[in-house]
C-alpha cells in the first residue's frame, strides 16, 4: 500500500473524529444546563424556609422542620430525575460526562467567588469548607449510584430504572451528607433524617410521574424497548 493512500485515509478520518467530538459537545449543552439549573434553584432556595408542616407546639419546636427545612432541600433531589432523563436519552457515558462538566463549572464558580468576595464571604453565604467538601462528595457519590442503577435496571417495566435511580441515589447522598453533619452538630438528628428521607422517597414517586410525561419528548437509546 502506498504512502499516499495511507495519508488520504488518515486525512479522511480526522474530520469524522472532529465531527463526533463536536456532536458530543453539542449534546452535552442541554444536560449540563439542566444540572446547573437544579444547582442554581437549590442555591436560590437555601434561605427560604418551609413552615407549612410545623404542627407541633412552641415547646416542641425541635420537632417542627420549619426552622431548618428550606426550598433548597426540597429542590435538590430533582437532580436525580434530571440524571435519569439524560441517561434515558444518551446513556451512562455522556451522562457522567455531563455530571463531571457540571462539577467543573461549579468549581470554577466557587473559585471565582472566593477570588471576588474572599473565602470568609463565601463561607458566610454557603458553609464551612469541611461541610462543603462533605456535601460535594456525598452528592457526587449519589449521582454515580443513580447513573449506575438506571443503566443496570432500564428496560421493562419502564418505571423501575428511574424510580430506583432517583430513590437510592438520593438516599445515598442524604445518608453520607446529613448523618455525618448532624452527628457532629449536636442538633436533633432523628426527625431531620426522617424528613430528608421522606423528601427523597417522595421525589422517587413524583419523579416517575414527571419521567412518564417526558417519555415521548425524550426518546431513549435504541435496544431498550422504549424504556
């Protein structure tokens, strides 16, 4: 085979690789934007307290969730629903790429905020560095489990993969983050953990309904029977 034919084949292969890379990058735009939108919504609601469930008298204030439960807690589990929809459309590889890119962007925003407002300003707005590190590690672990479970369980029946991916991804995140944080804080633990787990269990059921509504809009990868 001549050198000319080898060079021609390599030249023709390069545009194909570039095209696939560009196509993957374009495909990542909406998933990454959706993940960051959930982060932004949870951050916006971090100081908006939910007092609708405060039914205990003032002397039992510690049983009411309204003094700590925020809309940020209620919104963040939507992240696992978004992961299930991304996984349905693109599969686990691109889903994990979207997760990593979203964390890189979040990390870039954090560095910018520290540079602009100082570390003390960021800590006063968010939390201490150990708590932020615990949160990031726990949430990333929950995302990993959610992506893995969806990929392993997708098929017939269609609801099984999103339900367990949302449920167990959220429970792993809550277990790793809240249990360790509350055990070291001296705050009432049992009722807080019960409320948080109830939120994630509720999102598993509610998320399946939302997932069902999006099934026709978000087409699945081939070979899974439409699941």
